[in-house]
C-alpha cells in the first residue's frame, strides 16, 4: 500500500480538488491519505474531518508541534503503507507522477525515487524567476557538495520506502528545510534511489507559505547537519 502524506495549513480551498484529483487519477493504486493539519486558522481541520468521514482511506491528524517538521514527523510515524509519498496541498505536483513514483520504486526495488523539475522532459509552469534563480544556485551547490547527480533536493514531492524513512525519525528540521534533510540522508547513508523527470505547476488557489528570507538560516542549518553526518559516516566506514 502507498501512504500519501499531505501537510495542511490554511488550505481549505484546495481540499475538494485534492480528493477529486486522487479519485480520478490514482484509483488503480491501493493508497491511504494522511492529512496533517498544521495550526490552520481557517476551516481546514473541520473540512478535513468531513472528508475523512466519507472516505475510509483518509485520515486527519492535528499537529502538536508547529511547522512542517512536526507535521511530517507525525505523519511518517503513523503511516501504514510500504511506501510514503509526500505531496503538497497546493496541487503544484502532477498527480500522474505519483503513479510513476509508485511503480518505479516498487518495480525497481529502490529505497527512494527523486523527481526533478529540471530535466529535459520535465514541465514547469508559473515558477517566479527570482525564486527559480535562487533555487538553481542552491541546488547546484548541494549537488557539488554531496557529489550527487540529483539537481532538485529542495522539492517536497518525493517517494520513500516506509521503513527507511521511519528509520530517520525524528527528523530535526522544523520547516521547509525538512525536504532537504530527507534526500540528503538517503544519499549520505548510501540508500538506493532513482531520478525521474516530473512536472510542476504553480498553485491556483490559496497563499504560498514559502518565505526564503525567513528560511535561509534553516536551510543552512540542515545542510551543515547533513554534511557533518556524511563526513562522520565516511570516517566510521574507514
């Protein structure tokens, strides 16, 4: 079974579209959806409860430690699937790529599958140019630092083998930097992974929660932590 984790903060407008999109596109997969309410101020939690009442494969959790880090640690800990796919509630991720993720990780027996929005066959729409430039610079730096062929570390949308991701708990990152921590630990700890092209479309509804000015120090903290772990693991192997 596949577990789809969706952290939510003030995403009431997108909830009906999430349910409909999954029903229309991934009905051939046995999946559960875990919604994690992260201190929403709108009716996200109440509407999520209504969805769960009419959809047996949906579950709503209420985060107790504010931030994406707390939300994902909670969601990962209760996931029942053999694989865990992290999907953002803004519907920027292509739902059809969930199927490609699932079949790739299962058939090729990988520990993770990393999608990249920046390969030749990828499709990206509505990415702000200033944000794109910063993204490409940072991801290139991480790629060189970790000697990896991957080029989209900071994107949330990835799939992992459940037992591997659970072995990382508790993840230390508090915010969007958790999406950097997870793939770097896959790479540093020598787990297997496949890279495939994915599509990305900027959100149509709701407000973007990502603020690079507030997150710079958090990304730096996670990068230093994961690089230090990489060095220590290398010394231990020697």
